[in-house]
C-alpha cells in the first residue's frame, strides 16, 4: 500500500524519470536526434525562457477560456437532452458520432470565421470540450434511480427540486469524467489551433521547432505541455475531491 | 442506447435529425448567400466529394490504413503490457510512472517529434496512432484484469490452475468489456492523431488534402475531405461495435 502511494505521488516519480534520462542517454549513447541529453534540454529551456513563459500563459488562457465556455454549453446541452426526449432521440446519436470526428481539421475554417486571434483558438478548444461534456451530462442525468424519482414525486417534490436534489447530485461524478476528458481535449485543441497561424503559444513554438528540426527545443515543449496538462488535471482533481466527495462507485 | 438494441423509431429519429440539419444548413446558406469560404452548401460539398472521388478515396484508404495499423499495434502493446504487469507485478513500478508521464503530455505535442523520428511517410502516423491508443487500452485492460476477486482466484488456484490458467480463464474474460471500451475510445483518438499528423507533413491522406486545400484556399475540398473522414471513422466505429456485440455476448 505504501509503495503504491509512493508510486502515485508525482514528485518522486519525476525525480526518478529525470535521473533515468540523465543516466541512460550517455550510457546507451542515444543519438541527440532521438533523445538529447537532459542537460541540453535544460540549457535550451533557459535560452528561450521568456518565450516559453509567454507561450505557456497564452496556451493556458486559450485552454481555460475554451474549456469553461465549452463546459457551460455542454452541461446546458446535456440538461436539454435529458429534458426533451425527442431532442435526445434525433440529435444525441449525431453528437456521439461527432465525438469521433477529426474536428481539428476544421481549424483553418475556424480561423477564417473568427480571425487570427485568441478567439479562434478558444473556439476550437471549446468545440472539442463541448461534446464529451454534453454526452456525459446526459448519461449522468439518466442514472438517477427511477424508484427514488417516484418516491420524491409521491412526496410532492417539484421537478425543479427533483433535479437539484436527486438528478444533479447523481450525475455529478459522470459529468466530472466528461469535464476531465473535455479539459484534455481543450488543451489539445488550443495547441493545434495555434498551428493555423499565430505568433505566441506552445503550439506555435512546436511548429517552429519542427521546421528547424530543433530536437532539444521539441523536448522542452513536450515537457512544458506535459506540465501544463498536469497542472490542469491536478486542478480538476482537486476540485473533484473537494466538491464531489460522493462517488458513483 | 447501444446495449439496449436500436429500434426503428430511434433510427427514424436520427434520420429526421440529420435531414433537419441538412435542410437548415442548405436553406440558410442559400438564403443568406453565404460565400463558400465561410460555409459551403451541403449539396456543393456532396458534389465536390463526387468530383474528387478518386483523390479522396485514395487519401481515405491511406488514412484508414495508417489508423488501422496503429490501432492494431497499439492495442496489442496495451493489452500485452497489461498482461505482463499482471503476471509480473513488480514491473508496474517501472512501467506505470513512464506511461503516466507520457500520457500527461497532450498527444498532439508529440506530432513534430514523430515526424522527425519516423519521417514523412506512414511510419510517423502509425506511431501517433499507437501512442493515442496504447495508453488508454493499457489502463482499461489493467483495471479489467484486476477485477476478479481474490476469492475466485484462490478458488481456481486450489483446483490447480496456474498463473496462465487464471489469466486465460478468469482474468481475460473479466477484462474484455473494459478492454473493448478502451478500444472504442482509442479508435476515435487514433483517427484524430493520424489526421493531425498528416496535416503537419505527409505524402498522402485526408490530413494532407486538408492542409493543401487550405493553402490553395479551396475550402470546398477541405469540407469534402473532413466529411469523408467523418464517414470513414464512423464506419470504423461501426465495425468495432459490431465486433464488440459478437465477441462479448455474455455481457
């Protein structure tokens, strides 16, 4: 149990991975083209520090704005589906299908619609976040036990009360899963959205590093993106543990 | 919805939903004379698909081949790793931190690296598809393989079953539903990963059509390619659901 806890805590894990990287690369004489030595990556990170920081904030901002708007719309859509059965029948399967669709390919079109601004990346991020959140909201709302619903109704609860006291609390863990998926998709959307033309952002720097084949820079950016992702998921996990202590399982 | 069986009324509702979408889209774009670069009309897109069918068909096959290869390899890696971890538990201490660290990075961030490592050909796209699916299958397979209760395992052991016997007769059947869930989610992700990788550099494929058509300001082709990819990935998904129903009839 103790070993498991140690395994899951991120800090020792990071130290071990860094040590392994530091030791293994010179020992196995791995080419820098594949995996540069850790020292080179750190040196590169220090040389582009201001750009990296600016890119980090920019991508974070795009992700967070896109995620929150996408989450609000997604939850609203999910509630709408749960309310109106005909809407669910006709539109929901299309939603499920759209989830597996490479919407990122529309990036160029979104940039035309919203201009080459922050807004276009936000829109891509929110579009990607929207579907899993809407789908999970509906699934969660459908989980409420019909017997309990009947019981509440027999005590004269209004549909508003039933929604707030029963359906929503039952649905929250499932909605949370959707929110987490949406968050990771929003981050991916923000990064890819920047590929369609911008000057600041982690996605932009990734593209530049690719064109100039700067492998250490790519690793700096991969690590930064990983850090950003971990920060976001960590935040989401914190909120989940604080506010949704009851769980479906 | 999937498990309960689809009735004809559900199908009708979807058809009506799609038809409404189509008609509203067509009518609105005609009524407000929306230019093609903002939103082309669905009939024009359909015509564009017919017109460019050879190019799009070839690209679609290319993309699907990459996705399929990556999907198969990634699924095997994910399931294989999970089985190894269950058979040799100490390995988990080495493999899991690495897997979690790789998964913390949004997979699109690996696309440039994949292109540098594996070149512009199919290799880099297959690698991205593998990356997109292997982890989710690993996680799902692992939790599924660990699902059988200790009591059942002990019972089988008392009848003389070895590690492999328990794995084959108890753990794998128990893990199938969650493995299939992992495969489903992973399929969508690997399709997207392949197309994104193709957009940054490839010799052929849907992503490359999107990239080139964007550069040539030919947005009708972008829509045609994306809609075709959508149908392609839906077809793949449908195959998976069909296989799922055949394989896991005991669920």
